[in-house]
C-alpha cells in the first residue's frame, strides 16, 4: 500500500505542470494555461512521475524514509525543455562568417561563395564517428545545464552516403551514452553539395537511394525547401520517397522565401513545418485544418540580424499549434539556450510567457512524436524536470540571457546541480 518514492520534491513555489495536452498539442486559449500548482510537490519512482499535487496533500500520502528529498521553496519547477529542432552534430564553427555578416555580407551571399553550410560540410567530413559523437556530447552537456532534457538532432553536414551515415552513427552512439533523450532526423537534403551543383537531380536520385540505408538510424526525414536550397518539386521527391519508407516528414521552409513549402507540408501530412518567418495569412488558415505543428525558431532571424519573424500571434489566434526550438547550428543560431529562445519569442513575436513555455515543452514534444512520454509533469510520464532559481515563471523571459536552471532531473535522476557562490557575504 505505502509506496516509497525515490525522490520527493516539496514546497515548490510554482509548480508549472503544463498538464492536459499529452494527446493533442495546445492551441488557442490552451496555450495560455500552464496548470500551475502553488506550494506543489512531485513524487518520483522508477524514473517516472507517480504523483503531482500540493505539498500538504502529498506529504501525508507518502512515507519518505530513505527517500531523497529536495526542497524547492520559493522556486519555479518546469518540465525539462524539449528542443525539437537542432543540428547539434557538426565540425568547426563559423565565427569568421559572423564577423563578415556584421560587416554587411548576407548569409546567402556567403553560401553562394561556397561558405556557410558548405564550409561546415568540409569540417564535418574530416571527422570520424568518435570525434563527432564527442563534439555532439559536449553540446548536449550544455543543453542539460540550460534545462533541455529532450532534443532532436538532424544530420545534414555530410551530404554523401558515407558522411551522412557516419553522422547518424555518431548520433546513435551519443544516444547510448548521454542522459538526454535524442530523436534523430535525416537531413541529406540540406543543400546540394558542390560536386553535384551542375547536376542537382543526380543528387536527388542519390538521396532517394540513401533513404532505405539510413532508415534504421532516423525517425524523421527533413528537407530544406527554400531559396538557395531545394525547390518544392525536389523536396517533394525526397520527402515522398521517405514517407513511403515509413519516415515521419519534416520540412524547413519559408525561412528566406515562400516557394511552396507549406503546401508540400500539408500535402504530405508532415508532423511539423519549421521556420515560417515568411508565411502568408492564406497559408496560416490552411495550416489550421492540418495537424502540422509550426516550429518557430526566433534565434535565427535574431542572429541573422533580420526583422522578419514568424507571425506567432496570428498563428495562435488562428488555432495553429506552435512550438519553439533553438535550431542550434553553427550558421544561424549558435546557442543552445531555450530560455533565451523564450525571451525572443516574447519580445520579437509577441508571445506571452505562458504561450512560449507551452511551445517549448509539450508542443515541442508533439513536434517530434514524444508527447506521450515527455513535455509535461504528469503522473505516468517520464520524470524530466528543472528547478529554476526564480520566484515566478514570468521571470524566465524577463531576466533574459541568463541561466536560471539550478537543478535538472532526467528520468528521475539529478543530472545537474548548479552554481553555488563560494563566499557570499549575504
Ligand atoms: O535551420 N536552414 C537550414 N539549415 C540551418 C542552417 C544551417 C547552417 O547555416 O549551417 C537552419 O537555419
Ligand atoms: Fe534548421
């Protein structure tokens, strides 16, 4: 009768559960609901949440002899962030291009000259599986420190059979060793590699032939359907082939230009359409009738110094489910910090802090098919949560650019215990 918990977290100032949307993503008014419990408690056993409620109720219900107890008085608890769109596996960095961009060259001009994604491809092709797994593991460590407990990682800096497979194998290796949950996506259709510049369709054929060989390594297949990357017809060929093989479909689209990617996403019943900075009202209305999650990445226009952000408020008003992610990559968003993304979502896209938190947790989990396990604090779900050293959830975006995470708990285990001043006079 008396279940002994492994971990009991009590006196939580604001327990933000984000509960009630494990089956379907949050939309409309639901996006402003956070399921907050004041003076809350969380009971964990066997890596899962087994009970959630007020401290008063739960401390009577559970014996705690030998149980690890964490007191979170005056603090905020959230589900771990789900970063549902990243490219967190690549060689080198692009700090040199950052300086060129500040001086006026655009991202696409640099790509045309053989830089950008292509320079990262050169650096990634040089590395072996072990190097790549190590590099990626370090990025994931930072994510845990900043409160991300589930991440999607795309391949796409290899762009040939051998290199793409090497990247996917490295992702599999990190998946085995790192506490973060990883969902892998194949993005062979990132750009056309230089050796196929003159014969793009040969590369599309090659990609279609790669798909069965990478199937066991990736849940989703993605394509960059935009100016300077793949046309809507080329993307269609790849994604259709992938869908027929059983991949879930994702699409990078409308980041620079509208070339029909939204129609393609709808036609293929994609799980998500990502970026969408340049989307027309007509397409927002069409998206409403689909089940597609719009994954918005405000770190990208911010880092590219552009003033065009996805119309998040219009999407939400129209009943479209919205998620947030970093897009962590060396060219357009070299930051793993989901807290900063929440700030940008509020300041640049007019989302409320509550909408942004829902978008960065449960809706993001839906965007990678993991909402039944993660994304909210509910009995039966995996015990992924973060304790933040703030008094109110509004402080997440308000005190911006900071790391509020004090403790990260992954599958019921404390994996981050943060920052103590050695000699505070207070
Ligand atoms: O999501 N848009 C395509 N891919 C990445 C950028 C990758 C890079 O610049 O290295 C993105 O923005
Ligand atoms: Fe991306």
